[in-house]
C-alpha cells in the first residue's frame, strides 16, 4: 500500500470556515504579510494536506510505484465537493527522504497528459505528483469532478472571484503541493515545481504563494503579467476596468512573483504565440530570489537551443519540456552538478560606426562553447518578428560583444545575448532595448536595405518560414528543396495550406519607396495562389491585404506584385505598409503544388 497521508475529521468540520475565508473575509491561514495573505488563496497557504477521497489504484511499473487518487479540493456552502484527480509516482525501492517535483500541466491538458513526466522524475529518484487543474484543464476529459464556475469564461471575476473556474485550478495545484510535501518519503525542504505554457503560469503562481516551501522552479513559456504582453490581454481588457483589476489581483501570477524565494528558471520562446517577451521580462524583474533565464530565438512554444527540446540532445518532449530542466532540479534539489552559467550586462551600448556595439558577460563554472547576440526591430509586433543572429567576439575573459546594424535610426532595436556551455546548457541575458537617437544617430544615418527572404531549411538560428501558429490552413504541407531553382533552394507547398514568412519590416518598405515584391515560381498542378500582407495590432487583431495570383505555369517564371495590386480584407485599417507590417503569407488551394524561390522587394522604377 502506498504511504498516502489522509486528514482527520477536523478537516471536514472546518470546510465552511475555509470557504468564508476564501472570500477574503478572514485570512485564517495566511503566511506572512505578502500578496498571498490578501488574496482569495489565503486559507490554503499552510501545510495541511488535502483529504484523500479515493485511492483508485497502486501499481508497480519497472522501478517505480504509481498511485492514482482523488483528493478533496474544497467543500462548497451547499455541501457539494470539488474532487481532484492526481497521479503520484515514486521509486519502488524504499528510501529515506527524497527530493520531490510537482508537475503542472498546460492549457487544454490534464494530469494524464503529464503522467510521462511524473513517471520519469520518479525513475530519476524523485517523488513526483501531478493533478488536474480546472480552468486550465480539458474540462470534458479530465477525471476531476465538481462545480467549475458560473460560466466558461476564465476572465470573469465579478461578483465573486472564487466562482471563476481558475480558482479551483490554483487550489488544486496548492493542495497537490501540500499532498506531495506530506508524503513520508519526501524531504519537505527539497521540493521543486515545473510546467509549461499555462503550466509555467501555474509554476510561477505556486512558487509565489508557497514561498519558501518551494526550493526550485522551472517555468517554460508562461509566467505572469498577462496585461504586459500575452494573447490574453485583449480578452482580459474587454471585461472592464474593475473586473480586470480583480483578475490581476487574484489570478495573475505576476502579482505573487515578488514573494518567490525559490531558485527560479524561466525558459521562454522569443516569438511565442501566447506569452510575449514583455510579460516574461516583467515576471523576472519582479522576482528577487536566485533566478536565471533563456530566450529561444525564432520559436513559438518550442525551445530550439542546446539543452532545449528540439536538439541536439534527444529529448522525450512528453516527459520534459527541456533537457536542462533536469540539470536545474538535480543541482538545486540533489546538490548534483555545477551551477548554470549566468549572462549579465555590465557595459552600456556604444556607437560603433554605422552600428551599435553591445556587450555581455558570461560567468560559468565550465567552458562556454558558443556566444551569440540576437536582435530584432523594436517597432514590429512580437509574434511576427525574426530574430537575427550575430556571432560574438570575445574581448576579455567571459566578455562577448557584437555590433547591431542600424537601418532606421529613429527606431529602437531589441536584443539579448545567448551562451551555451559544454554541458549543452543554454542561458541568456534579459531582453534589452537600445535607442539609436540616444547614441547620436540622426536621419542622415539611415540606410536603404531592400528586404529579401532567404529560402532554406529552417534552424533555430534562421527560422523565417512557418505555418500559421493559430492552426489555420492545415490541409497540406511544405518542404524545402536544395538546388531546385538554378542551383538555388526553393520551397514547395502541396495541398490547401498557408505558409508565413516572418521578419518583414513594413516601415522600411514604405520609406525605401519600394514598388512591390518579386519572386520566382512554378505550379506543376496548374493552380494559382494568394499572397497576403499581415499587420498585427498589440491586441493580436490582424489587418490583411491580399492579392490572388493566376497559375505561374509549369516552368519557372518571375512573378512581380506591385503594392497597388493588394486589396484590403474586411476591417483592414490603413496604411498597408507600417511598423505593424511584419509578416508575408502565401496560401494555396486544395490540389496545389507550388514551388517558389528568391523573394525580395523591388524598387520604384526610375
């Protein structure tokens, strides 16, 4: 029988009192004068483990023991209960106190989805637990039961934030943490929390609310400050000022990040569809404890760097969001391995001819094998940026620099330094912004650089082409061909599909007096295609201009599209070329077979 901890009858007797306290009337179990003390979660900040309602099964699998169970999340005033399903895994071999990991699932998932993670942590000597998290979980498939709020809107907080379905999700994670901490084979001083996407949000939330009870945290993609740059900020704003303020107070992990005492790592995607760099940076800025980070350039919900989840070291993405999360937890919870490198910026940027020199420092206990700088145009939308890579030069020991090219002297540039050590662990600096006018740049320094889009197989250092992140137009596929056009690479799209090209700079296209686009294409299928220019507002609203192209023929043919050929889509707001124009999209119909290569802007003819 698995050594599960249950509660006395006293737990049930105080259920009404806990509910009253959750409304903020009293803070019975609040810990310290921190943000959590004044939140609706105050009654759940102690160490009391939840009552186990049912032990579904306990079984052995290889070297680990797995227990499936349901615990009491809370009792409502009408005496109905919220029951949460969870999975507990531990090494089958009996031992003294072990380190432990709480795994938080992402949006639309549930405990069963992260079962591989719980099992793998157990196979490495940890006691691990995961639970369904209502408000985040797939409500139709999860095994938990109960009242899930007054409606399906996760942003509604009036008239009572405890009726928001996300409330039970956060309680489930807090109760899951307490259940894990109470296990007889768990060292309560060595517990970590990890999760990706909404699970990264939950990792940050639990770490802030549980404070010194969490020793290590590894958040992937998601964190706090949903109003600082996320796909959710517009939906939150539409609920009204008062509701928005309530949600940010009670449900935004950023409000509790300042109470984190754990060693905290944030692995973020610089072009993430859901969580944008400003929200990541705001979360990190709020944390005062030991912290570290890495930005993955040119990816969304993927970590394409050594130590991430796309290589070069193979990784089971169901078991771990990133390879280096294992090293982070092993170091902080087991005392194994050396610390991670730290990237910092001590020198101010300086003008270097026609560019701006930026410098960062890497402090590492092991040799650094790669150091690069990544930059993007500061005026363009976060999700449609292309981060450009600059190889660094070493100046002094551990110091690296590169020069950012300045094309538009009145526009900012954003950058970060990225370093990898010989263990395949990658870290980066914070996201930084440089302002060319502050360094003496004027309109006279403007350079005309006509836009071109490389056509070659994607890598994390040059990913320009990607299907729409929103999942639209997924009836076909695309692939790269080497030497398909006069020895040059080409892209082939087959079937009904859409392919986005990132990194367009509409402001420069307008200022350069460009005339349109030029590329070479052929269509063995005899089908035409559509080309779109996409503008994105800060609230993730799109404005589209498009032109339908006839079949180019079966042989290679140069296609020229003038800006005047594009027509606005519904609700498109001019101008077509602006600082918000950063994406080109090619759409093909069913049955299509389209090849294209050598895309570039064309100048106004004299």
